[in-house]
C-alpha cells in the first residue's frame, strides 16, 4: 500500500484525532490557559511518537517547544525542518461563534474550531504524512525535524533564543512551514513572500484624573481628542503612510510581478463581499492584492479612552491609548520603522498632554526566489494532489520567525499553505477545509516521495 492509500484509508481516523487536539484550549496569550497549552504540547508529542518520531518536549522561558526527529535517511540526504505552532488565538467574542470554539464541528465540508487552520490542522497533516510514509515504507528519503512551538500567537518571544541555543541540533537544508493559505479553492500555492510587522502602543496622558466635561471641558486638553488628531495625521489623502522616511527602503514591484498578480483569478468585488465592507480602499495606484502582498500599511488595532459603558457619562478622560500595527515589505527594517513611528508621533503631540510610544513586538519581512530541489519536489507533489500546477504567491500576514530561521540556520524556507481565503483565522468561526486537510497530507507525503 502506498502512503497516499494509507492516508485515504485512515481519513476519518486522522480527522477525529485532529478534533480531539482542537478541543484543548491552548490559548498562549492567557495565563489561565497555561495548563491547557502544556496539555496540547503533550498531546502532540504522543501523536508524534506514534508516528515513529523520537520526541522531546523542551522547556523555554514561556511555553515549551515540541521537538520530533527522524534521522534514518541515507548519507548525504537532505534534512527538512517542519515548523508550526500548537498555540491558538483567544476565541473572543464568544457570542459570534455559531458553534463553541473548542467544540469542533464539521459543517459543509469545513471543520470549525479555534486553531483548526491556524495552525493545528496544518501541523497535524505533516505528522500524518510522515506517519504514512514510515508505516508503509519504513523510511524517508530525508531526515526530518519537527519544531513545533507554543508561542507563535504572542510573537514567538522565546523561539529565537531556542534556535540559537539548539542551532547544531536543528541544522537543516530547508525549513518547511504550513501556516499560510491557498489563493483560491483548488489552486495549490507556494508562498514566496510575507510582510513584516512593527506593533506599537501610543499612550496619551492629560489631567491627573478623569474630569467633569462641563466643569473643565474647553480649558483642559482632552487626551482622546489629542489621540484622534495624531491618528488622523498618520495617512495622507492618497492612503499613503505619512511618516517621514517610511517608504525609503520599500522594494517596488517589478512590471513582471504586477503582471503575474493581475493574471490571478481574483475579483475586487469578491473580496468586498467576503469581508462585508461597503467599499474597498487603500493606497492609490495599487490593486487590493498588491496592497495586501507588497505594500506597507499602518492600521489602528485598538482604541481605549473615557467612558464606554451603557448610557451617558459626561467625562473628560485623563488618558487615551491606541494600539497600531504596521505591516512591512522588503527591504524595510522593523527596528528602523519603530524609531520613525515614535519620532513622528511625538512630533504630532499637542501641548497639554504627554505622549508615550511603546514598541510591543515586531518581525522582518521575508521574500524567497522559490527554486531548488525541495521547491521543485513540492511543486510536483502539489500538482499531483490537486491536478494543476501551483502558483507562487505572497501573503499580507507576518510569520516573524521565518527570517530568524533563515538567518540562524542558514536554510531556505518553503511555505506551503493549505488554508483558504475567508477561513476566519484570528476571528470567530475559524475553519479549515476537510478536503484540504486530507489532500494536504497527501501532497506532503508526495513531496517526500519526489525527493527519492
């Protein structure tokens, strides 16, 4: 029996195993879920052992890393490192879920649960692919190392140190990551670019305490008003970020790259309907896909000030806060952007308030050429699984650790995602296509077989 036949015969079993894992609320951002996050690591470690891997759970200053290894390949064979994460985003707002976030449910061919596509489903299909190959053939054509962390959703604060401390053990030729999406249903993809991130917090302080807006309004600067004015000056009328020097390092798209993007099966109206927005907008002169994949952005992620409860309270707030993220593209540097942002926000601060700017976390943008034996093997395997050649795409999201893997281990990164547009990662009703989970495992198994 082939690995593909093994996977097809065990489809229901593997899906039920994934559902069991998804029931564990491994929310890394919340301290009350520390034990759950550890339980998710233990669960994965046990399934890896069953698959035929040697497994160790390695502590970090935060949540542990699950390290699984198979090193029985012939001399001179490549080593692949499979990276992913077992932690998940907080599920709130809970009232917007059709089914409970940690009670997985299959509806219309999709598996709904927090973590289904980001990233437990995509991690687990790699485990099942390796298990299928070892069960049916007893060996792999490459050495394999699984490095599955529990802190990706909080910025991977301890993984860079883990990589440096274990660089010799983690040495590899290619880092394979499945934490991205396909461009469209039935269209397999290899991702060759990710945007970076600079995530900031702006705090505006006015009076020592909240004040009566009738007794003091007009004589005391309102921090909420001041923050609103600052935010309003962060973009110009063309949708460009108005921070001096922000675009100095941006690598522009070539005419050939723009032509390739224009040839993808995409309609602006489809995106508008998908997100439920009255209209799409952004930086002038670019289409939506170009804006998402290859242009830097600045967005307010959260605002807090004054009274926000039911009814009215005439308060002049003492402070206001905004969380602001900037998505970055090659060749921007997030450390430099943090400094540019801080200086510009401070220059916009009106008299009567003090402004503090904090850098919360960040990561560098990443881009790859998408060539080499493992890339070629992946492309052939994806074509075999889906019946059409994969396309090379970028994504607007960030996986900050990709650059760290490349720099620390001196290895290329290969991103093969099996999510789909509209899958609601980080939002209520997250889902993963059951077909993609199953075909994804077959494609990964096929990638190894193509390396023989």
